[in-house]
C-alpha cells in the first residue's frame, strides 16, 4: 500500500471534499477562533498587566485549561449548541484565550520598570504609557503567547471535525472507517503538521522582529529616563 496515494492523487485536489476545500475550512476554524481569542484576551491582559490586578484570575484560567480535556469541552459545547462551525469555533476560542492572556500579563509585568517610571515622570497618561511604552516592550511575549495558542488551535481543530464535519480532520475520521483508509489518514496528519509548522515559522518570525524592535527602543527608553530626570527643576538646581 502506498501511504501517499491519497495525497498524490490528482482527484484529491478538487471538489468540495478535496484538499484545498478542507484546508480552507481548517484555516477558517483556526483563524476565526484565534482572532476571537485575541480580541478577548489581549484587552483583558493589558488591563490586568497595567493595573497589576486580577493575577489570580489569570493563574486560575491557566491551571483550569491545562486540566480541561479538549474532547470533553468539544462534546459539552456540541451538546449545548449543536453541531456546526460556531460551536467548534467557540470551543477552540476557550482553549486559545489562556495562553494569550497569560503571555500578555507576564509581558506587562516584566516590562522595563525604568521606562515605565520615566513615562510616568514625563506626565504620560495611563493610556499613553500602555501604547508607547508597556505594549511595545511586552510585544515579544504577547506574540509568543499567540504562537502557542495558534499551534494548539490548529492541532485541536483536527478533533473538532467530528462536530463541524469539515477541516483536515475529516481525512483522519473518514480514513478510520475504511480498511484501506491509511493513505487518507496520512494526508490529514501530514497537512495539519505542515500547517502548524508554517504558522509556527510565521509567528516566530514576527516574535523575532518584535524582539529586535524592543531592543532598538532601549536608546529611546534611556533618553526618556534622562529627560525625566533632567527637567527644568534639575537645570535650576544646577544653576
């Protein structure tokens, strides 16, 4: 048996159940879940990280997610909302929120305190401190959290095919039903692996760019700190 027979068959690359169609479905589930998780977790993480309040909530969510069985969550959501894309996206979103939330909070908590103090000394408002100082400094860790969430969502979306009847997981599920279904299962597994690797490389590159930008801001941070400590009062004292 040629294990790559299904992947190399031209007929597998066309039609509503072809590889391109299943790949688009998988990307839609994963992308929508990740985007929704970012919209929820990022503002909440910024609020908690900036105010230093709510750390217990973050720790509780992180621990609960580690103990939460993915299949059990999916089954619960399907029982409550039925099958289809929406329940799957909601279940994947729940799994994606904690890594992003935790990374955002940690990124803000570990931001250079000298830069934060300098921004406050210059009279920046809380919003300005977040936008101009804390968020740029925390961006490498935030992207790392999104990276972790993306890999988890892409992998879990394979299992979610049981409820949504779509995505690359269909190849694994359909292949299990047939005695000669190993090539189909190999196709699904390989494509999910390739998709996860590409997402990891892309987000890893973004994290590296953010890290370089953060390093480049060190001079700006030093200038802010110097300016905050050499204002009019300092000049008058020197005179």
